[in-house]
C-alpha cells in the first residue's frame, strides 16, 4: 500500500506542484480492537435564555406567522432533527442561577415578566418554561438536561421543581403539573446543581460550593427509575482545583463534574477576535486555543483518576465552543456571532478530542444551539440558515454511541512562529450500524495531507463519505446565500487518500 501510495503522490507532485507541501500522515489501527463507547450525549447542545437563543430561535408562539408546531418553529425543529440532537441543556448558563421555575408554569399570559439582568437587560416573558422545554425536547426526540438554581434559589425551590417534574403519585405538586397539562412525569436525563459557581453562579470557593452541593443533593428526590444524573458545577479552562475539591469533598450522589472551556482566538475577554474577515494568524490562534482543551481535559482526568479510581464520576464539558467579539451592529449582550469554516474545523477538532477521552467524557454541550455563540442555526425573523458547525454535527452523527477503535497517528505540525498544533487529528470507530468510520480534520489552512493508512483486522479499499471545505478560511452561509458551505460527497481509494487544507472529512471505510 505504501509504495503504491508514494508513487501516486509522486505522480501528482509532478502534475501539480501545489501538493509539494502536503503533510505526510501515518494512521495505524486494528479494526478488531475496541475502546470505549462514544456516548451520544457528547453531541449535546445548550439552549439558554440569552439573546434570540430561545425566543425567535426556537419559540415564536402559536400565533406567529412563522410556520410552527404549537409555538416551536418548524424549520428549526426539522433542521435539529436531521442532525439527531441527543440532549439539550436548559435554561442556562448564568441564567439558570436567576431562574425561578414557578414563573414559567401555568397560563402563559399570567406568567410574570422579568428582566434578564444577565443577558442584555431585556424583558423575559417566561412564555418558554418547564412544559415548553420538555415539549421541545420531545419534539426533537432528545433527552433533557435541566440546570437548577443554586445561586439565588433555595434547597426547597430546587427540590420542589424536581418533584413537580417527576412526581408520579397524587402529591399537590404532581397534581399541579397535571393541571398544567402534563399527566405523565417528565423524564430528565441530567440535573445540574447550579452553574459556574465560581463566577455568575455565586462567586463561591470550591469548598463552599461542595458543602452546598452535599446539602442540595440530599433533598433532590425522584421516583425510582426517573432520578436524573446529578451534575456538580465544576471549573473551567486550565483549572483543576474545582475537579479536585469536588471529587474529594462530595460524598452524596454525584454522576459527573461539569467543566467549561471557550475558544477565544486572542485569549483576551476584552479583545476576543473577529468571527469573520480574520487573518491566518487568527486562524492559527483559534486552532491553538481550541486544541488546548486536550491538555486541560487530560489534567482534570488525572485528578479524577486519583480521587475516583473506580471511574464513577464522569467529566461533563457542558459548555464549549468559540466566543468572538460581538458584531458592531448587534446588542453585545446577545452574543450573536457568524460562523465560518473555522468553526466547523474547531467543532471537529473538539469531537476528536472528546472521543479520545470517551471513557470519562460522556456528555458535552456546545454553546449554543441557535443564534448564540457557536450556533448550529442562525435566524432572522422568518429566515433561517444552517452554519458550518451544524454541518460538522451532521457529518459526525455516525459517531453517536459508536465504539471507538484505538489508533496511532503520526502527523507533522501546523506551525506559526514558535507555536505549533498537530496538522491532522482523527477518530476511528465502529458505528451502531456495524460500519467502520474514520474522521479526519486538517487544521492547516494552506497544506493538504496525504494519509498513509495501515489497517489490520478488516479488508477495506475505499473511503466514502463527506467533506466540508472551502477556498476562504471564513467561508460561511448567510441569509442571502445559505448554501455556500455544505458537505460534499468524498470518495477515494485508501492507497491514495488525501485531504485538502482546512477540511473536515468523515468517511466509511469499505
Ligand atoms: O454560554 C454563555 C455563558 O457562558 C453561560 O451563560 C455561562 O455559563 C458561561 O459563562
């Protein structure tokens, strides 16, 4: 295979000198080996009461001119169904620690109007509440991740919310849910006890938060078979202290510790970098920043391996994605940003890292689903556009619940000055359909990569699937040109497998 491959590359070299700088990448695996299952919840999404994330993005109300199903816009529902969203986290984020669930139940026109003090100071009509959230996830066929209010709520408020949602018997709270239109209990996959307790969730220290967690978790009760996984709110970025303190101090039920990491091209909250019209250095810095999550996850998992060698406590990256400067004409409190090929590559790089740690990293939520940060979907009133990140989710859906296959990857670096990241990252897995899948991402925006595959355990000759790439680094879809960047068919003989610069490729090996 190798000789044939080199001959093929040599022939191409003579014909097209531009390939002279192609990276030479070696990928080796035995298809008979198996690693951990890649939990489908790694492909979870986050929908917060922020900007036009919920209102307009998801919920337009039954009387809207925008086609909708009981108030949920049909175009968004259909698009999200197509990428098989497994899990949705709601209502925040920082909003979660200001949210009082009672204000979002009962007749919509009687619900109190509040001010969303965290995000833009806009009116929060509470028309999207507990029942609407569950209806939304049920329409999507997704599971629910509800985030409780620890920062400004009480133990009683949180415990009663859980009872309201899950109560089976004739308790007053379960009856109230029935009166509000829902006979059967809601099913909750995950329940978060606060959010970013180190910051907007209360500016706490981990010792204090872990004591509060112990107290709150004691009173969170649900009928057998419907107790959600409990999520302790952990640290962020390079920090490992929160993971350490929480995993040592919490003796109550704890299924996982959350962790947040945002990719800011300039690593500076006052000058994050632009979403479009950026330079190659900005592209490099974005790749460099996003790739750091590999080290940060590894460092946190080392702590967990020490404090929880049995592996009972999972590591949930329940907020991640790119965060750019707001566009000048937009409300800065709405966190609306464009999404380009760069974001698609960032998403794929992160997926490949999450797959690597699939033993403990069993759930993540990209921030956020619609109109906020690294969104899947952007809307403008009745218009909707699917972003490059959306397409990466679509291409990678074959990895949901797939069984990972360990592999060795030898790749040159993509360099900028004295900084470097690997040019290529990958994933290999056996899908739930029994097929063998390979994902490749090339972070280098100028040079392609020749992939020399050395596979045991299966006779595969062809790679067939999809590719996402473009000429411009900031290629994007707009309301006027919504199909500028979409996945295209990709096929190659395995002994001539080459991926272009700045590309995401997902193929079946057959
Ligand atoms: O996703 C936006 C915000 O980022 C969330 O509300 C908060 O948890 C994080 O700081």
